[in-house]
C-alpha cells in the first residue's frame, strides 16, 4: 500500500475495514487481529480504486476502478461474484451499460 489509500469503508457486522488504492488492490483488514497486515488482498482490478463500499445486508464488497469497472466480492468467502463494465459514475449516480 505504498501508493496510499483512495477509498475505505468499515463493516461493523464483521468488524473489517476495506481499503482501496492507486495500485488497484482492495485490502481487507480484520480488526482485532494481530500483525498489522491485511488479511485478504483482492487483486482483480487493473487500475486504481476510486470508490468502494461494504454492503452489510448482502455481505458484499463493491469496488469501482478508474477504468469504470465495478467488481463485487462476497464478504465471507472473498470470491468474485460480479463484474460490470463500462460504468459512468458520479457521487450521486451510477450507470452501467448492459
């Protein structure tokens, strides 16, 4: 994570923080675990992360990259569930072409 953090979110349900940075990697940090390193790295994005959110209801991590690709992972298994591309994004609106 030498390039810094562009986005992060916290899940009180599973007590994790997810960060995303310029290297395109989402890092999952389980709070309360020793070591100071992320417990999981999600490396599927090919460009920097511009936003992310944890959906506690559905137990998903949703990441948006600078290349306008949205990827969705399961918060328990960390398996990639869905990829949406291309998408246009503003803070109040998201639109993906089918």
